[in-house]
C-alpha cells in the first residue's frame, strides 16, 4: 500500500497585518521583526474561526482532488487553538462539508500536529481500516497570544491547510516517517486553558496566553531537526541528494536558514512563505504545500521531506513521493 496526496487546499483570514501595522499597537519595528524572523506580514482573524478556515481548506482540497465529501472516510484536524473544547473541530468540519460517513477527531501536537496527523492517516490507511482521509492543520493563534508580549505575538498568524489522501493498494510503499516527543522540556512553550474552578479549589489562576522561551525553542529546532531529517532519510534508505524539496514548519526564516546550512544544502531546496503568513503552527506545512502545489513547484515523482517541530516538545519528519 502506498499513500498519495491527491489534493490540497488552504484558507487565510481576509485581513493582512504588516509589521508596520503592528507598530500602532506595540513598541516594535519592521526592521527588528524582519531581521530576527524573516516575517513581513501575517493574516489575523477578524471573525474567521478555526472551523470555518478548516472547512474552506477542506472544500478546496476535495475540489483539487476531484473527490466528493460524502466519500471521505476519515477527518483528522490538527489544532492547538480550537474555539470549542466540545465538539472537536474535526466533527464541525465533518458537518460543514457534509462528510456524513467519515470518522472525525482532533489531534494536538502543536506545530508538529499536521505531520503527526498525516502519519496517523497513513497508519490507518496502511492497516486497511480506511481508504482515504482529509488531514487538516488549522489555527487561530491570535486569540491565544499575549498582545502585550512583543517577543512572541509578532511571530504568529492565523490560517488553515488541508490535504486529501488516498490509499493506492497495489503500489510499493514509498511513505516513511519518524516522530518524537520530549515532554521533559515541554514548558519552554506553553499556554494554559481553564483553571480548576470547583468550590474546593483555592489555587492561583494560570495564564491563558502563549508563553515562550524563544532562545530555547530556537536552539531545539536548529539542533534537533537536521538530526531528525537525517534519521528519516536513513530509515528510508535515502540521502539528501535523493530529496527534491524540504517543506519545513514555517517558524521563522532564520531557523530554516540555519537548518539548511547545518545540512549543507542550498536554501532554494527549502520553500518558504513565512515572510507573508508568519508562523501558523499546525497550519504552516499544509498551507505551504498547497502553495507549492498550486504554483506548479511540485512535479509528479518528486521526493519531499516534511518536517514539523514545536510545543510539547514534538518533532518529526516524513518522506514520500509526490
Ligand atoms: O513554532 C515555534 C515557535 N517559536 C519560535 O520560532 C521562536 C524561536 N525564537 C526566535 O526566533 C527568537 O528567540 C525571537 C525572534 C523570538 C527573539 O529573538 P532574540 O534574538 O532571542 O531576542 P530576545 O528575546 O533576546 O530580545 C532581544 C531584544 C530585547 O531587548 P534588550 O533587552 O536587548 O534591550 C527585547 O526586549 O529585543 C527586544 N525585543 C523587541 N524589540 C522590538 C523583543 N521583541 C521585540 C520586538 N520588537 N517585537
């Protein structure tokens, strides 16, 4: 069994906020943000929700694949910023697109969430349990940002990306992946949700916003991701010369450039869109994949590495042929 991505789609909020726009709300500058992160603008929600963006991305992915929602068997939504704790976003997507036969649930592995969801879909398809899936990464991170913490809030954006995947039963398997978690270091990037509020509880309130030790995250990404990609290539019996494109989590341009340098690879093998959309956590990889698909950068037979890393800590790399 092999798994193919047959269609991609993405959705971004209509409002674009440039670095200069941010200077109206905080002490910052276009120069500081660009130099440290490579980010020039991001889309921020003025009403779009994780579910509405995910639904739009899924409808576009189905249209791109030429498939019908009623035939979808599995929907996985990776998100760490859903509007609702219940029902899960994936069930809202199921209702929104009319995929009445599908099983739907969410996955939270932060910025590695889409990658882990794609690997989960592959594992279900490989087991023979389902024949196809919609895999989505969707975030409205702007609602969990502390807009008074200029070191963190300037990095992130809102958006959603989706892929439609299908099993090719008789084909040789070319999909391969490695994935890791390091919970011991997890508190370097965190966000609380609800405090215990029963009448017996007397504890302190937690922050409901994202807090990050930026330098530690930087070191983690630049240190671990080349090792992780090499591990995935070894597992697949491939070398970096066999890979056409490396589609990495779009955390910031400096991280991607450092990874390319450590791997002794030219940066043009690492497409980016972080300049225009910022870091969209689980949505980053599928939105970039959709852009590469629609602008003709992806040719049949190309070998791609996808690599995600983020809160948890979670990280991994997947390799497959387009
Ligand atoms: O999905 C994973 C997501 N996380 C990441 O990608 C984070 C990775 N980390 C980074 O990219 C960098 O650590 C940051 C871009 C977040 C921060 O860069 P840094 O070089 O580590 O800056 P810093 O936090 O050490 O701050 C340096 C200076 C400080 O001023 P002083 O103390 O030197 O006077 C900050 O107050 O820059 C100041 N600063 C800012 N200035 C203008 C912090 N944020 C800003 C800002 N605008 N937005």
